[in-house]
């Protein structure tokens, strides 16, 4: 016996025909159309062609039909197993869990701090040396500390002292132009001996026992005040020299000098102060 295999579409059509024709009258005809001719005896084939139709309905026909249906079902099962085991093997793959690589989050570095602004350079402070503040000493026995100011006389003659050129003698032509004025040097107001007193003796010089004579030269402004003080000869004590200029610049006042026209002009004055500690 030769086996024939039909496609799924043919099998489906045969099943549809079998379901539609359920009556006993046409059951044999439906089975003949559904089952291939190779599985049927020659009588059934002839019956399907219209030959000896009544001879098909025999007990052997039912057994053949059951065997045919079983073979078809077995073929379907084998095909299903082949499809599931063969084709699915290349599609479905085993899923393997893979561990993700570990990583650590690093925050971005903070921005660099702004550079500090350069501070303006402080101006150098000019420190003017000051004489030691006066510290009153306890009263000493005996007479007070004498300070010999010496003779206070202007240096040279004429306006401005030694640093100014001498005035030329008046010419005869100048007398005809108008009355002339005799130049006059700056003169001290009051007693020059009151400009420095015993209380002005520097405490540091007194403790060290410094004494001596300080010769000075003063520059007098047209208003009669001391403009500048210069030490012409030192007493070999910086404290005594500084005290001399400090007291004279503060206390000395003068009658301003005048020129040949009678105008107030600058002048000069010089003198000496003798600093002595009493025995």
C-alpha cells in the first residue's frame, strides 16, 4: 500500500466536509472524499465513481476508517513535535543573567576659588621725631636750674643777616625820586630770656647729665613768626638741640624786618642758649 500525504489545507477542507455531512445517508460518500484512495479498497473507489454503490457499506469499511483516522492523527502529532523541537531550538535561547559592571559616581570638582584682589599698598607714614615729653622732676634742693641764654644778637648787619647780600648804598639819583627808608633787621619782642625756662630742660638729658651750649639761627617771616630753626653749633646732645628749636619756634616773636621802601620782608636772627645743670 502506498501512503500519500496531504497538505494542511487539504486536510482542513476534508474536515469541513465531514462536519457538514453528518447524516448516515451521506457518511460513506464523505469519508470516501476525505480519505485518500490509497487507504480505501477498490470497491470503495468504484463506489465513489458510481459503480456498485451499495457494496461499500461493509463492516471492514468501518475498521479501515478508524485506522485511517488514527494514522492521520499520528502524523499530525509527529509533525507538531518536530516543529516544536526542531524550529524552536534555534529561536529560543537560554537567557543568562549577566552582572552589570559596577561604577562609582564622582561629583565634578568645585570651581577654583577666585584670586583675592590685591590690597592697595598702604602709604608709608612719615614719622616726625618728637622730643621726649616733659616729665616734671621732683624739686631739687637749693636754687633753681639756671639756663644761660647768653647774648642774643642778630648776625651781621642789614636786612637778612649773613645769608642775604648787603644793601647797596643809596645813589644820589634815588634821593631825587622820593624819600628813602632805612632798612631794619628783625628785632625780638620782649625779653629773649623768657623763651626758655628751667622747666624746659629735657628729662632724658637731665638724667644723663647732658649740658652745653647750642647756637641757633632763626628764619623770620614777614609776619614776625619763626619760619625755620637751624642748629649752627651743637651742644653734643640731641635732646638739648631739639628742645632749643622746639621752644624758640613756639615762643619767639619778632618785629619784622623792613627794606629800603619800608615794606615788611623776611629776616634772620641768631643766638646761643647755654644748658647747665646746677651743682
